[in-house]
C-alpha cells in the first residue's frame, strides 16, 4: 500500500527556521517532524512517496542516511503544484487505495482504524476530523452524525463554518479521485477537489478520533508541540548528544553539541544543534537556530533566532524574529497556497 506525504511548500509561517530547511525536517524533540508520520503508518504501507519541491535535496539526503524499512520515493515537483497537484503528480506510483498525509501534523490517529471506517462506509474518500475552537485556520467539514461529509470549506470565516470539525490532514482515498485532479497545474485538494468529490459521489466520509492532534504550521504551535510531548513523556527537558550544559534548563529541548555557559537559565526554549550560549544568559520561550551564538549577559524572550545568527553580549530582545542574512533565492515574501482570506 502507498502513502503520499505532502512535504512541499515553503512553510512561510515558520520563518526564519524554514529559510534554511524544509518544514518537514524541522526537529521536534530532536527528530524531524516527518519521522513522526512515518512511524505512524500501518505495516501494510510499504511505499512512501514524499511530495516535495522546496529544499528537496535536504529531504533526499535525510532519507538516504536514515532507513525506515520501507521504500521511500522522493517525488520532486518541478514547481509547487499545491496539495492536489502534488497528489496527481504521484499518480504513477499509486496501485490501489492510498493514504495522503500533510507533513506538518502530529497526532494519535490510528490509520488502521481509518481504513476500517473507510471500508465500512464504502467511501471513495475518508478524511480524519478533529474538533477545534479556531476553525478559520483550517478546512472545515459539514459532517452528519453517521460520518458522511456533505460540505467542505477551506479556511471559512467563523460565521460561515459548518461545524467545529476540521480536516486533520490525513486522507484515505480510492484511486478514482485522481481523475478529479488536472495534471500540471496548481490545484488545492481542499478548495477544489474535496467539494467536487462530495457533490459527485456523496461517498465522502469523516473519521473522528480520540487523543491528541497538533498542526505544526506556525511558531506558536511548533513550541506548543514540544511542551505537549515533553509533558506526555513525563520529562522536564530533552537533550541531544555531546552537550556541555553549565546553566539550568526548564521545559526545554536542546540539540546535539550545544554549549550553555554557567548561570544561564533556559525556560520553554528549543535550541538547535551546535548552538553556543554564553554565561548569565536568560532565554524564555525562544527557538535558537543551528550554529547560532548568544553573547553572555543577554536576555531573550519569546523570540526566534535563525540558523547561524550571532548576538553580542548584553543583547536584550523581546518578541522578535532575528534574521540578518539574505532571504534565500526563490523564497516567497508571503504565504502561498491555502491562505486564510483576510
Ligand atoms: N508537495 C507539495 N506541494 N506539498 C505542499 C504544497 C505543494 O505545492 N503546498 C503545501 N504542501 C504541503 C505542506 O507542506 C503541508 O504538509 C500540507 O501540504 C498542507 O499545507 P499547509 O500549507 O500546511 O496547509 P494548512 O496548514 O494551511 O492547511 C491544511 O492543513 C490543515 C490541517 O493542518 C489543510 O489541509 C486544511 O484543510 C487542514 O485543516
Ligand atoms: Mg499546515
């Protein structure tokens, strides 16, 4: 069985972290977020198609170095084709019913249960559903009690939302849905294809599940995911290899080869590999990029430092994104794709 993981897109809401790496490789407790999805796949999935474009090489390199015991195909789109276009572009690898997963979710969804639900309903398309309060940031389903979805609207205004159940970003689909997607152009699965399938077939279903679900689409949710997983695992901090930590940590996650000077205090902070943090530094609610350096006696709160950034001694920073390097070529200056209408 095949699974397509949608791992393209620039991840603009996660700037500056995504200036230097693919969104799906952003570490969560020091492991690329895409590995959480791969580990969630049922045993019957033996082929994973990674739908990629931006930072394709990084993704390819990661999977060359790390074996997950299944065939992994990196399917490079010549240009971003959107969530639907990327699925169509993987058509040649699809042999039967298949999964499609957004690469930026972490959840307790059981995909075997989802297949059972799909079969029981004789569905052509089953999507996972999760209840939220802030529906406007997501795709929202008009779902009946028996799970039949009779309407779908992507990022509606709150007053137009048909329910509190949002698309949790995991689909189980029959191959015939590929016929709904035009080849070679930017197509949104959520905006264009889902409404068409609902209208044409009436066999579009929503699978609700219990446990937890997180979308790691923005800096705030990226930080929340760390907090949640630390708590879930019942640990206070997470630490990589070869670190030298002379200060103190609270609810923080530290990568490999990180140095933290004496009397420094880190709270709810994520530090990437090879970062050097001086003495008497206070970091709270921060993300500190790879190879970055923070001078002694600095105080940084609720801020994100991109990779390779350096801050002098006595820096005082609050609620800022620190990026002093050129924006990578081709990186958009605004979000593209399924944007929230203002
Ligand atoms: N290959 C490829 N090509 N992948 C893409 C492209 C593209 O052009 N554009 C986006 N993706 C990938 C993203 O990397 C992500 O894994 C997934 O497709 C969804 O795109 P996002 O940009 O993250 O969409 P979103 O978070 O605003 O909304 C989506 O996810 C929500 C749940 O997290 C939608 O599917 C919503 O309906 C859903 O509720
Ligand atoms: Mg997303």
